[in-house]
C-alpha cells in the first residue's frame, strides 16, 4: 500500500490544516489539549463550523451532502483534525444512523432526516443494549406493537450514551416472536420528546454520567419512522455495527495520544531525569507505535474495500479488538508517565478553571479519569470476547 502523498494530496492536507487552525475555537482546542470535559455545546459549535464548510458528513455520498473526497483525502482530514486538537464528531447521526437511512430508508425519510444531520440540527443516540441483551443483542425484549398508524413501544434500553442530550434515538425493537429471534427485530426512529420516555443517568467508574438507561412506557411512534421492512431490523443493525466497530479504529486519534505520551515522557523530572531516556519505557512506546501502524494499515485496507462497495467482513472485528486494546494500553502508559500527578478521581479537574499546578504535564489531572473511562472501550460496540467468536466463526469456520 502506497502511503506517499502526491502534490495534490499535500495541498489538500495544508488546506485542512489551515482550516482547523483558523476556525477551531481556541477554548475548545484548549479543552481537548488539556483533557478537559467536552460538553454538547462545544461539540455543537464545532460541528456547526464543519457543517457550514460542508465537511460534517464528508464520507456520505455527494447526493446526500458528502464532499466526494477520496479515501486518501478522508484519511488526511482525520489526521489533521486529530492533530489539530479538534473534538471528535458525535458519531450517532453522522456515522451510524445517517448511512442506515440513506442506504435502507425511504425517500421521505432521507428528505426528512439527512439534511438535519448534515446541517447539525439534530442530535441522535443509539437504543441497542438492554439489561438482558448486551453482547447477546438478538435477545432484546423491548416490544413495538402495531396500532393503526403507530407502533406502541414498551421496554428499556441501557448504556445509552448521551440519551439525556439527544433529540432522536434509533432503536431496535421486537415486532415479532415467531421464528428465529433475529427475524423479529425492527429498526425504529423515535423522537426523544415523545410522551412515555424517561431517561436515568448511570455513573461510570470515572465519575461521568454520559451513559443512561432509557425507559419506554406506551410510547407511540409513527409507522413512517420504520426503516426498511418490519422484522428485518437485524440486517440494518449489523450494517450499523460494522460502521461503529470500524469507527473505533481511529488511528489518527490514537497517534495523537502517542504524541502526547512522548511529550510527557520528554519532560524533565526531579534530578534532571527524562522518562523518555528509560530503555524500558522507550520499548513500551515503540511497541504501541508498531501496533498502531499495523492497525492503521488494516483500517485503510478495510476502508478501501468498503469504498469499492465490498461487504463488511470480519476485519472490522479485528479492528475493534486491536484498537480498543491499544487505546487502553496508551491510557495505562500516560498514567504511568505522570505518576503521582494523575489524580484518581477529581471531577473538578476536568473543568476549566482548575487551578492546581500539575507538575509534569498540564493535562495530568485528567489522565486517571481517561484511564478509567477507557476500560469500557473493549465492551461497547460488541464486547471483544464476542468479536473473537465472530472471527472464529467467519475466518476459522469454528
């Protein structure tokens, strides 16, 4: 695979880099650099800037608002956004439900929902997991019963990221109990302001409350919000999960974290010591860099196949497993690098105005929270154990 950029690619790289430097609000950049909490208002502002430029849904087909960028250009843009310290784009509308709608939705659904996503006008969340159906998602029990022109939805979703902030939720619901359990699932788009929806936060180990439980009590959803065919939602769910698992393998963001790790290790310690000069720590950095390069190449091969219209295969499971392992490893090394300056749990350190002098690195107070938060990456999007089962079945035929 040739990763040498042409003159045109380098010109594009400079274009994106200049845009980020000139248009990313300074307060948002500082939050990202320092590991501070990024709130909805921050992401909404930045996504508004990208939407105005026509770059928010850059990977979408041009007829739905995409840029028409090549695979290499998309790769370059991801790297420039990551190294420019831009916050991540909220994926639920742009990367997850948007492609489902333009691939399987009706013309009316495309007209209604896609422009609002592309123009940063609506926030989505994902209603997949349930208390008794996480890794075994096909066992979900949230029911949707047809009643005239509506479905009546009852049940519970859990681990729902940012449900408290969302305008809409794309939801897997059971519309039939006949045949295989996968055959009775449908894909619904539900307004979060609908009567009968209750959101309850779940506190994570790092003190955050970005995940939630969502309760549905006789929630009426118009039949026109059904994506594709009734009882065929499992097909659309697998399509979406393929995109989600590929999204986890963001090699650009991982490489940015490695550069932060090197920055910390390169700072002078007491007695004039530098951690970067320790041969064992240098080896650990080298190992994670090598793993990241292998991940990046595998990710590019997957994207190239996807761009050619080839179906998503087992490679996304490999990407998901390896990327989350690398992310967790980097979070361990970052915490190791700052040592006792990494506070175990101090939520106020993640907000602007934190006044402690963090010797060793400006973002040291945030690294313990990041370490704790990264423990979940090997679980969401389908646990790594389940991904290994998928690989055993699809690749090894076991």
